[in-house]
């Protein structure tokens, strides 16, 4: 399985346009008691896009990320906003098997990350590790897209999400588009991000990032969580806190241990 791995230097710039990434953390923070400092574990924290504001809200955060380039960016960003190691600890590791040796009040997985684990074996291993690190009274928070049946019916979608972004660290303007191939008999998708830009000599350059994803439907999510010892307390369809409905774009679940 080829799990999601972005071009680290592009990650923040290419996703800056997404409104959902300005709304997901505020909704999560609404579900944390304001008068108590919580211990929060974020799995697959990337460049600490979510971990930093959670720590800035007064909670002790541990972020786990397997990509060293993403982790290096996360550490630079953490240091630039003067968060200490105690406030935000960043660890390199694979979320399927890392053992931090302690439990947390909250464990969270943002931005479709669960869908990068495309087999039941991988999903069970991930959720078993979530349970291992969650206090008996804690909550597990996950956020994935609500499947669009029309889009999933297409075997091949080209030039999705086409846009242009600027990467300050590289002084580079990049054009990006996505290509998705689907086999819904396996609930499997191959996502390809194509990037292109012109270097200082006017020569066109290209890069590509490719990874697999799956789709999970609402009842399937419930069964997957229950088989791994979780019960859904609340299930939202968007970041305004609305209930999941037929046209909802997201499935945002707050879960507790059985």
C-alpha cells in the first residue's frame, strides 16, 4: 500500500486555499473543556497545521509523523511561534505501531488521514493503536469525507482541484492538478498530484506525488469503529456542527471507548 506522502515543502502552500482547514480545528476545540488543560495526541500530524493551534489553545500536544521532511517543517513552525517541547512534542514514527507509553485525553486524526489506510488490516491496526493510547474516559476524534456517489462512480477523473500556489521558501510558483483512478469493487483510489513550474532559466519542471486512498461509508464507519472497541458519541456532517445528511461533505466523529 502506497500511503499518502506529500511533497513536504508544498504542503502548507498548496492547501492554504481550503476553507475546511480553517474550520476543522475550531470545531475540535469546541469539544474540549475550556477550563482544563488536556493531553492531546495527533496522529499523522504532518507540518503541525492542527497541532500548533491546539497547543496554542493551552493544551499539551504530542504529534506523530513518519515523514522526516514534514516533521522538520513542523519543528520549525513550532519554534517560530515559541511553543516549547512540553507544549508540543513532535515524534517521528509510524502511527500503525508507535507506542508512546502513555494515554491521552484526546486522540485525533484530521483531514482524511484515516482514508490513507486502504485495507481492513491497516485500519484495525491503526484503531487498535488509537485505543491503546486513549484514556478510558477519553475521546477519539476523526474527520473524513462523506462519499459522493456520483464522483465515486467515475473510473477516472482528470484535472481535479487545478490551482496555482506560491511557495515562499522556494520562491516558486507551482501549478497543481489531481488525477484519480477508482476501482470501487475494492473501494480503492489511486490519487496522483501533478506539479509543474518554470525554473530561473524558463525551463518547465515537473514533480509527481502518488498515493492510495479508500472510501468509507457512514454505516461502514460505525461498524469499523465498533469492531475496534469504539462507540460514536456525535457524528457531524460539516464544520458548522450540523448532523450528517445526504448532502453532507464530511463525516466528523467524536468517539468513546466501549
